[in-house]
C-alpha cells in the first residue's frame, strides 16, 4: 500500500499538534490511501458524504488515484482544484475548505464545501421605506453579492475580493461598474484596503475608519446602507460599493455631504415630497447642533435681538435657576446625550419606558424644582429630535461632538464665538475630499445644474450623472431616435 508523502505527513502532524479541531477521515481504496481533512463547523457534511466520500469509495478498484484524477473523474463537487504546495494546506482548511491527501501523490485536492450558519434575509431595520423593496444585507458576503447580482445583470459589473487582517483574513469585496466608475476612485479604494495592516476586522465600521483620508478626520468619507437596492442605485450612479464578510452594512464611496441627507423614500415617492423632505433634513441637521448655542448667545450676551416683553418672560422663567445659562445648557445637553445613549443600549422592550421617564418625568421634575428653565427644555428637546431626522446616522455623530464645541465657544464669546466656530466647521468641510471628489460638491465648488438636481431630484428628470463624480459614462439614458 502506498503511503502519504513525508510533506503530507508533516502537515498532518503539525495540524494535530496545534489543536486546531480539524477532523480527519481516512479512506482505504485498494492500494491507495486518502486522508480527508476538514473543520466540522465550517463544512457541509452531507455534501462531503455525497460529493466526495461516496464517489471515492465507488472507484476503490483503481490502484493509484492522484489528486488531478480525482478532480477530473471522481469528485462531483462544483468548486474544486488541485495544488502541490504543502505550506498552503493549513490555510485552506482554516478557510473552511476540505483537503484530500492522496498516497503516492505529492499533490492534493481542495474542495469548497463551506457551510456557515446564517440568518434569513431580513427587512431593513434602520432604513425603512414604505414603497421600496424589503430585503437587506446580512453577515454573509456571498448572500450580499447575490442580492446585487440579482438586480444588476450586466457584464460590466466587477467584483474584486481582498482578504484583510493577518489573523482573521476577513473577505472584503469591492463592487463597481467598469464602464461607469472613475478609475482613480476605484484605484484609491483598492490601495487603501490593500494597505490595511491589522490583526483583524470584525465590522464595517472598523473598515470605514481605515478608509478615511486621515486617521484624525471627524467626518466620514464613505456612506453606509443596509439596503441592497440603495447599493445598486449607488453603483448605477458610478460609485463604488464595499462589502465585508461578517457585517450587514455596505460602504458607499465616494459620497458627498448632501447625499448623507438623502433617504430611500426620496426616490420611490413623489418628487415634490422628496424635495420637501431634503429641505427639512437640512434644517433638522442645523438645528441639532446650533439651536442650544443660539439660546445661550441670546440669553447671555444679546438680549436685544428679541422683543423686550419676550426677554422679560425668559428672565422670569430663569429667576429660580441656580446656574448661569452656560452651565445650564451644558448640563441639560449632557443629560439629553445620556438619555439618547440609554435608548440605544437598552433592550427594545423597555426602551420606550425609559424614553418616557427621561423625557417627561425627569424633565418636568427638573423644571418644577427650578433646575432648568422651561424654554431651554423645549430647545434641547428640539435639538434631540432633529438629530434623528438625517437618513444616514453616521453624519450626525460628528455634529454631536461639534455641538459641545460650539456651545463652549458661544459661552465664552457670544455670537462672535458662535460665528467663528461655524466658520471653522465650514472651512473643514470644504477642505475635505472623498476619494478625489470635493466633500461639499456641488455647493463647493458650485455647479448650478448639479446643485439643483441634488435638491430637486428625480431619475426621470435627470438624464446625466453628477459631474463631480467624473464618471466614464455621464449619461443615464440615451434619447431614443424616432422611427420614420
């Protein structure tokens, strides 16, 4: 009987010594010996039996079976190949593949029978829509790619895979249209992914941080979506979609500031309603981080901007408050952030109860005790509610931080500090680029046509893609020639 080569024996011995929980099955096929190595938790054992073990046993009369012969004539699995490098055996097994070692042959067969437990495709939880599709991404990369391929049956769709993390080897897929997407943007994303040097990634949020222009950047340069239809829409616009195994979110790049305020309902419902909704989101984003500072500036420094009767009413309401306006605003904003964090972290069953207790009972008790003025409670409530309006919540988080900076600047210098803080924020925004595209486009640099389309948008009215994306094909639809 033939024996396994010494390289194969050394590989098996090394795997056993490392306690990697690798299952081993040995088949005696006449004078040939086949050793099957696989990880139980990552292998479809029914397919292993039907596609590998049974066909091999049925050909047991052959005297000497080689890996190439088994792949060509015996194994009935769809994804399999032969290799001769013994140093790759361990990694193939860790990736979830099944490895077959044949006695009398220095080569071996690698069969893809990977089966990972995954959840069913759910409905969107964070980006709900009334009229749009109800499917969203899950943690399985192949499933997410299938959702995109189901909608985009085009030969120019490109999917390139990378493996990130020295220990985790997390699969990352870069998806784009070769005939639409800008080559520089695609190359930049690939370069940043290939340069990631870390032990491992566990979520798309970590990947998003590695794709920033600078590690200290506050604003995100990639958008996120859990909806496959929104990802497909972004691909048709000429953007690049990045999918990561183990995460139910897709990253979209490049993404300019105004697009963070777009919601899926804007595309599926009446265009006039979509325009109104976008304007409301811009107002809400502004209110979420400046309304408290405006209150502070008016109460502490600029009493003359409001009617005297109203200012007297405000002063009377604050007569019992033991703090000055600066301390009062800081305290109540911190309390609002605590309530916000508690609503996110607690189980959904009691989240509503905590919201009621925090917003009504604590707020009313604080006002009755004279800790805060009633008007400030209304102002902070408006700020908190407005922060939930933007569709992509990743754009809200930077403004939650900047809100306290603007409050501090206003508390020390009034409207002058308020204006300086806003100018610094705007200057930072216009200086950022997202993979070669200006972050504030089409407002800065200003493009009247693209600016109007960003406010009043409908695919039926916009026959060209935004100029700031610099796509290869700028036309969404061709004008059909009338037949004579």
